């Protein structure tokens, strides 16, 4: 498996307590910075395709703004049925840029 780190933009595009939607390869990704830590999760809700980056964050979970489905940022687990429904991606900062790792 080829592991690729994809530059998705400058670090300042995602300030603490905010989220942005980015593209990494073929993936739409919701990128969050919470208490200084970056999280990257599939940006399209598994329920009906809502924009995860526009969701509210509380206690390490994001709530989709369309129908209220909640996912853990660290695991992609949906909080009601406890199944992993959202893919999560490794994310890092390097020289003032944000990079997301996707498997090709």
C-alpha cells in the first residue's frame, strides 16, 4: 500500500475551535482543530451526505448539521449505533502546512 501525505493548505486556515472542508486526492475531508490538535474525518456524512465540516463540535464528537448524526472525531464511530461509519485520516503539520495521509 502506498502511503501519501497530501498538502491541503496553510496551518492558519484551520484555527483552534474551527473546521474547514478540504480535498485530499479523491477525498472530501472535514478538518478540525480542537484544543490545538488536528483531526481529519470523512467530510461527507454517511447518513445522507451532509457537510460534516459545518457541524457542531462537543466532547470530541461532531454533529452533522443536516440530521444530527454524531461521530467521534478520533474513530469515526457513530455515537448511537457504535459502528465506524466515517473514515478518519492521519493529519500533521509540517513547516506551516497541513498534510493529510491517504492510502492509495
